[in-house]
C-alpha cells in the first residue's frame, strides 16, 4: 500500500516515508576530551563526554527513527592517516558517486550487490569499493552515510579489500565553508545541538579529520578514479598523482578562497571554472573534451580508463571508445546504479543486483 505521508525534500512535498528524527553523531576533540553530540529518535539533543585516551572503550551509535532494524554502531578508528593514491590491479571493483546523503539508496545498492549484508558487515572479500566524490548536501542522512563508509573501511581492510572514498566538489565546498547547497535542516539541527554547522566537519572533529585524509585522484589498477575529470589545464601541469594529492590536501579548507593560494597551479585544482578535477564537466558537456585529451590523460597516468561522477546521466555508461565511464545517476529521483569491473568486464549494476554488460 502506498504511503501518503508527505516528506519535504528540496522544498517540495512528495509522497514517501517520514524523515529520520535522529541526527549525527558528531564527534569533537576538545583538549584531551571527546564530546559527542547527537539528536535522538524523539528529536532531543544529546551530549556525551569522555577522555580521548579512553575512546577505544566507546563506540558510536547511528540511529534511524523511521526504519526499525537500520541502526548500527561504529568503533572509533585507532588512527587516521592519509590514504595511498596508487594501487595495483584488483580482481573486483565496484564504484558509485554523488550519493549526497541518500543513505537508503546507498544501503540498498551495497546489500543488493553483496558489498555488505543487512547488518552492515563487509561481505565483498578482497574487492574494492570506490566512491567518486560528493557525499554531502542534497540527501537526508549525510552523517549516517559518512559513518557507514568509515565503518566499512576497517572491515574491508581486515578482509583484504579496501574502501576508497574520494572527494568531490560538494565535499570540498563543505570543508572550505561554501555552504550554498546545504539543506536548511542541517543548520537547524546544528543550532539545536548548540554548535555551528561548520563545526561538524572542522579539523577538531572526527569526521573532519577523516575527510581530510582522503584523496582527490587515485589510480586503482587500470582505472583512474576521480570526481569530475582531467582538464587540459590540469593535464598540462604533468603532476604525478602523489604530488597532486600531497600538494592539494593542505588546501581542502581553502577551496572557496582563491586569494589564499600563492601557488596558482595548486589553485587550478580548486578552480570551479571547468578546470578543477572536482568541477570539470567536458567529458559530457560542451565544450566537449577531445579523444586526444582522454588518450593523453591515460598515457600520463598509465591507465586504461577514467571513472568519474559529477554529471548526471540517464545510466552508468561508457564514452570515448570505452575509455571514460560516467557513473553519476540521479539517486534523488530513484535512479540507483553503480559500476562493477570484474574479470576485465564492465557492468552496470542496480538495486536489484542485476548486472548489465557494457561495451
């Protein structure tokens, strides 16, 4: 039976289920103490505090007032360190992008494609899960989605697999204070918890520290993975991947402030005028990238294909003689797809677990 409870999404009333009353948790380091703030299933703010030296004896609870059985717990990471950006060949790779807080769609895709089970346990063995950016802004449960990736990372490593969380333009915007796309509910809930929204992801928060350890571009086997793409201006720099990530990481907080970039070559990696790897759209939009640009990019980084999100497509599809794969579909409108590369074959996958072979 169709529910007629109205859900306010993007300022428009649509039919659906009731929204999640819970929010967070958000973890802050204050001196030698940790403070955890959240909103419970009754909409009441909660606060917990304990010594940072004692955090291994604590876990974080992610709750859903609107879904019985969806709650999960997250152990604290023993350490957070910057991610490697160059990886050898992998037998199985699944990639998604532009989840943007659509936790339900993401959860369903992971379960249907045997990346995890319904209790949020990693079941993908030695496979690699790649998120090509954009975790923030438009969906209803951004924090829950972030904590799920945080949790799965440790479990994947223990099984010989890996989770690669790359940053997109919306992620850099949130880290650097450009909050134009953040839903009003997140500001309201931050105020209810007695903090500013920007505090959720600053350098003194657990999620902020975790996000700042992420890369913007990685090579995983034959695949160059990033959010937008490599523009002619970026390609002309000829920077190796480790240099790209190492030199850009200190500026994640400055991505909206060009005046703070003394090195204008680094600014190119954040420039939203169709130059930055976060913002580049010309694989799919005018002016279109040339086949030569794609081939030169692949030659520089010794890859066979480029996997990107950022531009919404009707379906996960291949372009440029199969050398570019676009994986951003509009999950906000119920289009739930991803990419699977297995035994050198490329598949479109969906929320039913169906695999469709691509050229």
